C-alpha cells in the first residue's frame, strides 16, 4: 500500500491477556485484598512493565530470589513457574506460598517429570535463561538438554536414540519450533512428541492473527515488553509474514513517527501479558495521525479461563464461609435480643 492510499489500522483478534496471565494478575490483586500488603512475588508475575508497576503501587513487592522474602511472609510464584528447589527454599524459610504458575506451564512440568521417571532423554526447545525454561529444567535437570534452535541440533547427544522426547517452552514461535523439531527428527528418527502441543493456545492464536495481518500491513506495532518472549516472537512472525517493518513498544509514546513514512496500513497487536488499555493508547496515538479506520483481523475465538491458585481459593472460601456463619448467627440472635429488651 502506498502513502497516498487511505490510512487504516488492522487490529488483531485475539490479542493481549491470555487466561494464564489474567489468572496470575487477578491472583496478586486478590491476595493483596485478602491478606494485605505486602505480598511478595518471586520474579515479575508476568512480563509486562505496566502490569508490574501497577501492582507495585498496590503493595506487591517483586523479588528475584526466595532469600529476599522475609521469613514468615507470603510469596507468590509467577506465571512462568519455578523449579522444585524454589518450593524447598520457601518451605525452609517458613513462607506461605501461592503458586500462580500457568496451568499450561504446569502441564509441561508434569510431562518432564513423567518422561524422566521413564528414563527418557528430554530435549527442551526454548531460550536459555528464560524463567519458564529454568523452572521446567529444574524438574529433571539430569535428563533435560536445552535446544535453542535448529543450529543447536548437530551438537545434541542422547544416551539412547530410541528413548528421546521433545518438549518446549510455551511462548515460542510455532513455525520456528517445528523447524527445530524437524531437525531433531532427522537426527533422531524415533524422537517422541509430547502427548499434546506444548506451545500455548494463546501464543498460537496471536501468531496466527499476525500472520494474516502481516500480508497486508506495511508496519506492525506489537505492544509488549522486551523481556516478553511471546511479544518478541510476534515481531518476528510479522516480518516473516510480509510486513515491511515491525516494532515492539511498551507504550504509545515509544512509537517513532518516522516509522509511518510511506505507510498506509498499520497492524496492531499485543502480547499475552499486555492489558488492553495499552493497545487503546496506541490506537489513539495512530488516530491522531490520520489512522482512524480500524478493521479487526480475527483469527480465533478464545473462551478458556483458569481458576485461581488453590491456596487462594481455599482462603477465600474460608473467609466467605466465616462471613456467612456470622450473618446466620446474627440473624438467629435478633428475636432473642428483641424479647430481652421488651
């Protein structure tokens, strides 16, 4: 599309919060309401600068190590999951824990434990140093080998080529992951795949929407933080899909107006840990510069929700039951009190 063409925005659907992120953020908010501040959170609850800053203002304290949490305090584990050793550290310090690990990440952890028990070599496709990879690797470190991409495959060694399985970080590019899997299968023809896809539904849906818009968009703006794996993947997917340019921004004010030179169609999406208010800010910024026509690019419907962490549900139920018992006791006491005062 040329600069003289009508200016428009293609808005991806779905975008923004996935069920796991929504659950984790609500868990912090509910914990602050239930127990009061501070609530300590090991690592950023989700990878988004705005979300973290908002929760800090409400009384959440984010730490990188369990040792930073005062003994006897409450600590919440982030959506990315933690290794078993972190649970052990928390127990040693007498910490009350709330596990906000995304259930889809927990699924990968359980797969790692099961295959390790069956003495498989596990090839974990993911990025070194990412919190999710650290947590999954910690479930069976002696069985897991990290594979960052196809370029790592030649150096991968296993004990028994007939007993090898691949798992993956949930937030990767689907296409890049399968490229790595294909390379692994070429080297290990008996490689077993996980029982179900490890890359989360939300990651796949957001990438699919970007692929559709990338065919038409001159520029794609992805709202998300730089430490968000799934947000960074959306930029890569947009470029591979045909977008002339693609950028990652936390906030609208980070957009460079020179990116709009010669641009008729702008694609907009957001990573799975991004609140909609940040997307609205980008749309307003674009509208002020003539990009007022917004068209939805819908790739999928999402209706998945996850219940709050079990520790939080337990205490919320107990409080509700206590309040209900108090109301019943108060109601039962009214007639007697009235008679005594008559």
